[in-house]
């Protein structure tokens, strides 16, 4: 018996000693899995499935890492009512290992400097300003993860700088990570592939940094079922709102990539057929947080005779009825000359029938205070030129508005498209005159020059955009669904 145990112990010791040798074999083939999300925007219902899927892979002893390409901490009341802290708890419980800063994490109302210390995973943004890095010292350029004996450097790139600045940040980070022994380099980026400026797309990074194995992308909410390959770099993106889980598989021969694929696992509306067992701990926390918010959010605030379209399309392409109604409500409440709201502020449809406060807050992205500010007509005209610059294509600069009749030539050169802008009383907008301009209090960025030239703004105390819409509809104003073509192209012959 003693000999048996002694031989068994010797065999175990031999196998343990053999593992590093096997890992070091230069041509040993294995698969590395990168599970990823982007632009979840606090639709945390996907996270129990994310954790369930990752845990299942790990039970099979597969090398796996979980990452996010940004825009996670706001977008629904689940985030708003806890100032993002409930989202932070969910992501910690889910087990995220790397996160890149999205553009929404850069918004002042998100207060990411308060959230970052609560996160149990590194926050990346190699190309962000030094001011940001001082304000949020948790931000790093890259993070190295060792999977199956392979060191993978994830380099974070966010929005807000030029493409060449991002390329320089990637090159700088590559050099530093290589000095630490990184074998592969993956960009975890929040740029997208649809911006009118091609130099700030992720494809620009692929073109200029073909040494990247892959780019895990976000920002434009594009669904790439099998990814796309640009300049030999695999670009992956899941869409939006946790509708899908992204999976990248790297087939390795030693430390060399011999194959790489991207795929999506549909979740929203496909929970049962996904085959994933959701994690009970993550689900329990979500359920508890939602129960605490329910009394406030589940209140029915008005009833609609028709549905209102509040998604990207049409609100970032052209005038929408929801946009007309919302901006009429804001101008009615503020008595401003014009009311303006950026197309990206719309996030979800409102259904026909009873509508709850939570649905309104989700549709309008953030329940922010509204304000009025005095601005010159010249700034409004410059803003409107940007708004119609990509028509009829999707454009984050497009605005819904009230108080103006805007006519433009869609075929004219960018910057020369406006034909006429007249006010509600029929007078032309005067570039030299000053106007009362109403908007959501964090939306002055749609004006040239940003916030500083137009502050201080007069904030309407106790009124948010959601509350203004609720009050306006409850006055009995007709909800018809008829667009009045207040922002419209003219015919080429006109």
C-alpha cells in the first residue's frame, strides 16, 4: 500500500512538473477565448448570461478573458437612480477583467471619477488627456492578461481625439507592453466604423496598426455577426444594449495566431435558446435593485394613442415626430425662441397605451434638468450646418428642434447646405441677434465652442426633460404622429 501511494505521489509530481513544459512547447495548439460586450448602456439584464457563459468555459478549463469596450454606466434608470453604482456592482460580480472608457463615461453627469475606485478591473484609455488621467488615476494605457501561457496586451482607445493621436497612443503602448513581455496586442476601443470622419474610425487604426491581432470595438452600436477584417485586423462589435454577447476565438500554435474568428450569441429575446444558464448571484442583485426602484419607475405617467419612435433611426438621420413633440414641449415650458435636443439623446421607443416613468426615462437617455441660455444666431446657424452635414445618413450631430423652419440642400457641399432658417414668427434667423435657446442642461456641446461661451445657463429648478414631456402631454395636447417638416431638404431645382 505504501508503495502504491508513493508511486501515485511521484506520478502526480511528474505531471505537475510537465505542465509548464507542455505550455512552453512552441507549436502546441490551443484556443483562447475573449468574451466581450460594448454599449450595454446599463441594460444589465445581459450580465447574468455573460457570467454564466464565461463560467461554463472555465469549467471546461478553457483560457478565457472577459472585457468591455465601453459605454456601460448609464442609459437606463437602473444606472441613473444609483449614479452608476449599481452598474459597477453588477460588472464586478460578473467578473469583467478589462474595460475601456466610452464617450458616455466622459460625460460630467456620470461622475466616472467616483465610479472608477469601485471597479475591480482596470480602466483603459491610452489616448485620453493628461487632465483625465490626473482626475481619474485608475485610468491606464493597457493591461496584460496571460491566457494559456500567452501574454495578451489589451490597449484602450476612446473617443475625443484625432485618429493620428490614437495611432500614436497605440504605438507607444505597444512598445511599453512589449517591454513587459507581451506576445499579442488587441485594441479595446470605443470608436466605431461609421463616423463621417474616416480617420476616427477603428478601421483607421487597423490600417495604420496592422500588427494588432484584433480590435474589440464599440460606440456606433453596429452588429457584426462574424466581425470584419480590415488590413488583416479582425474587428468585432456586438451591437447595443446587451442584445448579444461577443466571442472571439484565437487559435494558437505556441504564441503565434494561426486563425481568428468572431461570432455573436444572441441573448435579448433568445435567452432560452442561448443554452446559457444565467448566474444566480448577479441576477439576485439586479432583481433587488430593480425592486427598490419599482415604486417610482412603474408609475403610469400618461397614455399614448400611438407609439413614438425613439431609436437611433430616425432620430439621428432626420426629423422625427417624437423629436417634434418633445421639443414643442420644451419650448412651451421655457418660452424660449428655439428648443434643441441632440439626436443621440433618444434611446428607446415609447409604446402605444399606458407609459411608465421608467419607460420615459429610458427613452430620453438621462433624466437631466433643462435650461435656457442666450446664444448668438451665428452659433445656432453653425450648429445647424453640422446637423444637416451628413443627411440622409446617420449623424450624431443631427438635432431635433422647435421654433425654426429649416431648409437645406442635401446635395450641396458640407458647410454650404443651409438655404434658410426662419423663426416661428416668420422672420429670418439673424446671425448677429441673440436668442433664448432651450435644451437639456448637458447638451450645450451641440453648439460651436462648447459650453464656456454660453454659460451661465438658467436651469429650470425641479424640471427635467422627462417631467416637461409628461406635463405637456397631460395638458391634452394632441399626439398625432404627423411630422410637420420643420427640418427638411428642398428639391434640387428649388
